[in-house]
C-alpha cells in the first residue's frame, strides 16, 4: 500500500510525545529541515484543490518583536521559526481574474474553508517538525491585535490571520497534558447528551492542564460572560467585515 | 529531545505519499488501529485547552447511506471508517453551566477556533491513519445539506459540521497531485503581490490536479460568480445563525 508503515505502538508513542513549548533554545533551523516542514505543509489536503491559505514566515527580528508584543507571546520573537498562518481567498480570486472570470461572493464559505485549509497545512508542518525532533506552539493571541498584525504583514483583502505558530528546540521540560474522556468527544451515530455528573468528573480530571489545577475557572476566564473571547469577538467580527466582506 | 526522530528524507517521503482516496476495499478497521487513530486525534493541540470539537463516528449502515447521499460522496457509505467532523462550543458551555458560570456570546470566535480545533484533531487522525497504511478523504460536500445532516446526527446548538472524513484501504492507484509553487503560498515578512504572468504559469502547472487538465475552469465552477460556493453560502449562513447565534 505504501512504503511508510508504522506499528500502532509507534504511532501512539509519536502522538503521545506531542507537547506545547513556549520556551526555546536560541538556535536556528537548518535549511534542510525548513525545506522539509514547508514541503509537508504544501502536501496537506485542500478543499476543491484551491489551497486557500498563505503563511507569512517571519524572519525580520524587528517585525517579530512587534508581532510578539501585539500577540502577547514572547516566543514569536525567540523561536527558531515563526509563522503567521492565514486563510486566503485573495490568491484564487486573482487567478480567476487573470483568466477573465469574475469571482463569487461567499464570505462564510471563505472563513470556513480558508481556516480549514490553513489549519490542515500548518498542522502538517507542526507534525513534520515534531517528527524531526522540534516542538511548537499555536498562538490564538494574534486575535488580540488583528488589524495591526495584518497591516504590519501587508495582508490584502481576502486574507486574514487564523493564528501564529512557533517552532523550535525546547528549553523546558516535557509535559503531558490531560484531555477529555474519549466518550465525551467521539460520539457514535448521534450526539450524546452529557450528564451533569460526567461533566463534573471530567472537569476535575482536566485540572492539571491549568496552572492552578482549576479547569472550569480557566474556561470561565476565556469563555464565560465578560471573558476573553467576548472581548476578542468585536475585533474579529470587524476584521472579517473588512477582509472578506462579511455582512 | 524525543525518542521519535525521523530523518528529513523519511519525513518528506511520508508526506509525499499522502494522496486522497475515494474508492476503498470492503474491509473493516481492526480495533487496535481505530484506538490508535482516535488517540492521535485527542492529542492534537487545542485553543485555550477547550477542545472545541466533536466527531460523530458513523457506524449505522442506514445512517451512512443517507449521509453519503446528502453529501453526494458515496464513499461515506463504503469506507472502513466515516466521521462527521464538527466544531463544538456546546460541551464547554455545558461545563461552565454545571459549575454555575454563565457562558459568553462569541459566535465568530466559536466558528474560528471551533473549526481550528476540529481540523487539528481530524488532521492528526488522518495522518495517524496514513502512518498505519490507510488513506482518506476530506469531504466538504456536507455543506450541501447541513440542516439534514445535523438533524440526522442530532447535533445540539453550538455544534456544526465542518466536513466529513473517510478512512480506508485504497482500491484505486496512487496519484501525486500538483501544488502551487512554494513562493506563492509561503511569503516572507509581508504578503507579496502576484504578477499576472506568475499566476498564469502556475495555473497551467496545476492542470493535472483536475480531470480535464484545466484548473482555472475547475476553480471557476466552485469559486466564480454563480458557482458552487455561492450556492452553499446561504445554506452555511442560515445554519450558523441558528447553531452559533451568528447575527
């Protein structure tokens, strides 16, 4: 079937050794490794062959420092490689244009498949990096300063950042972080309603994923009324109105 | 750093052997393999620790047949495994609720990070499957019948399908499909405007990705005025208004 067969044990061990790193050694990535991870990104699946994503590879130290500050994640300045991961329907509309075809208007579809394509490509890149021994970190904090970051990287209409992604050699110990029980995430044939007791039990088991050991408290800071996501909401909405003409 | 080191050549060969399959052998997946790919999904990165996704594993043959028809992809009925890959902010709001916390209102953020988390987890699952020798196919066609598919799988408010994903043993020959030139997808420090000539040249090079060898024509059928994406747009928009209270 393929020349690349791994045993279930090998595969499970590989994914078990995924962990997120925010403190990196001050080393650069050899060009052969960079070539490999970018090639992996480009081999990702893509909706309707359209490759609706662009990465902005950040190499200018001053630009990195400004984006690190705007996104409140210092490792954007210090990682071996830092990328802005963007959804992109600009390029495909330009391609239609140079072939004399008028592009359609589909803002929700652009967000849907643009984010999908961007994440498939970047997740491929992260996994390829982990295969080479690196670790990385996805950064949602770019949503705190979307307009500034899009302006600094000169993103045209039709292109918006999903997140940033840093990759490097860890300078911090491994951490295995808990996940929700399988049966709360993988349903069979239909979505299964949750009981109060099982949600309370799994919240408790998720404790170690947070610094204070109190997962519901962390979730509430982000997703509760008045929390971080409600603060990001108007920033994202107004950015999308201007960038993909969301009505 | 890790016990799982691969050479750049190994990594590149692995990702080069990704290809999309729509015709599968009629075999089931051994439970050890299923366990491995689901574990890989759950190890994926997740925004703010929230795991904003759910998979609906489709095992009921009648349900599979109905969804295959609705999503116009027969292999949903015939693959070894078929999943509906969903963004999910319902579960985290239930968790807040059982801890006495009122959830916030952040529909654009829910779409953004919900799709992100769902795609990271499902792309992990696809890559784990490919490591075991399987191949798969992402299916955007669920967007043609979102309401019906959500009703059949009993998705609550806060949960919506991003796509389906089939996995199985290929019953068709491998195909290596072209991609855009690296420099059109990976930018450095700022988004580089494209010249007409380079877009025309790359459109031509992309020809073999389509059955007729005419990539711009395929793109135009999906993304041009009056094309498939404009037809899906109101379906997706009205679904999101009801499911994540998009205004």
